[in-house]
C-alpha cells in the first residue's frame, strides 16, 4: 500500500513511505495495524449517519483501515463515506477495508453472493480482507445451520480466487478450529479477529498465531475500561486506575492510548470504535512513543482471562468456539 510508512512482519520492522504501521500478512499483502471499528451493537440498523461521519473523520485523521461487517447493517454508510473521499482524490489502494460473512450464509455456495452484497453496500469492486464472522452457523429464523465451516472456508477461497477479496481470514475461531482448516490442506487464514484487551490478553493464542504467521485483529480493545461498559463481574482496571493513570501521565498520553499501544506491542491489531471526532483522532495518535518493559509488565498483570463478548446463546452449537464454563 503506497500510503504506508512502517511495515512490520511479525518482529521484523522496515520503513517505507507514510504514517501508519502495517503488518505483512502470510499471503504477501499488508494490513494497517490500527483500524476504525464500526460495530455499534446488534440492536437493529443504526439511525442517522453516525458511522458515515465517523469514517470520514477517521480517514481525515490518517486511518487507512476500516473494519466493518454485513451483520452490523452499516456497510452502506461506510460505502457512502468512501465514495465521498474517493471523489476528493483518495485512491482505492490507499485504504484497507475488512468486512465479514455472517452466520446465516455459511453454505459454500452462499459465500460469493453474500460478499457481492457487501461489495454493493460498500460501493467497491473488492475488499482487502474477508472474514468468516463466527464458526457458528445460524439461519435467519434462529435455528442452527450445522454447515461445516470447512465448506464455508472453501467458499471463502473461491471468493478470493474471483478477486472479490485480496485476503481471507476467520473471526472468533479457536486454535483447534484453525488447525482443522490446515489439517485438511486448505489455504491458511491470513488473519484471525478475536476479542483482546487488558482483561483478555490470550497469550497462548497470540503465540500460536505468531508461529503460524496469522495476523491477530483485536475487537473490544478497551474491554471493561469504561464504567458504563463494564459488567458487574468484570475485573479491573477501569479508566481511572492509578497504575494506568500513572503510565499515561509518564508518556503524556491518555489511558486509552496506552491501552491501544500495549495491544500493538503484544502483536495485535486493535479496532477501536467511536463516533466522536476527538476520540477517533486520539486513538490514532499512538505511534510516537514506546512503552518501557516495566510498564508492559504492569499492563500484562491485568490479564484475568475475562471474556466480554461470550455469545452464550450459541453455547450448545457444535462449533461454539469459547470455553463453556
């Protein structure tokens, strides 16, 4: 991507020509290490154009990666924002777009038509990354679709071969499920998107993905930092935690900036979401400092293996990916 400045391939760093770091994927393409997340919840289609405006602000602030999904019901807003920026001169190759295949389209022959719907929403000829949103299939009426995700993955491979996506990956898959793809001789996912934050750092999964050269994208990167987002059983820290405040003061940054920088340091690509201009701009301003090893150890100590997004409604599905206790 001509727009990018620093390229990271796992532990290897080299400089190219712009501002946002990228990771080189196992298929040879490059993904920016920070994205604007666009999920506002599953309570129906958002009203207004808050995502469209957020994407415009993000692109103006220097973001080169937008993460969305068919299930979010806002791909059209992302598409309108992109259309406006393309009209102003933004080149398609200078912005990275990730979207996802939802649970109701797991049949192998449903993948390509569903991606075409996303492309129409986004007003694009291709996306840069297409992910299986969950290994769990579910029909629109709520009943389970027991399609083997191996078949779904075959459809993803076909979508890539048609040039509808540059790369393919998975989301909310566990190590065993990824290994099953590989054991069947299928194309290795280029990326895995999972929940990662201070309370859920998943070091074993990160190590596995590093060995496999699979990039790890981090949704819900702030976890339970904010009081209004934290469940009653969520462990600390919160946004006013003294240790976090002290680290933030040391670097003249905010607690959320420290949080995002730490996730990048441990090998993740965070996807912070916001519809507030100042916060969108704040979240990208994290590439001008380095956390000390001692500060990273403090942040590491907050890992409690606490999952924010459990989706226990799918607990009895045979492909439910998380721990069941």
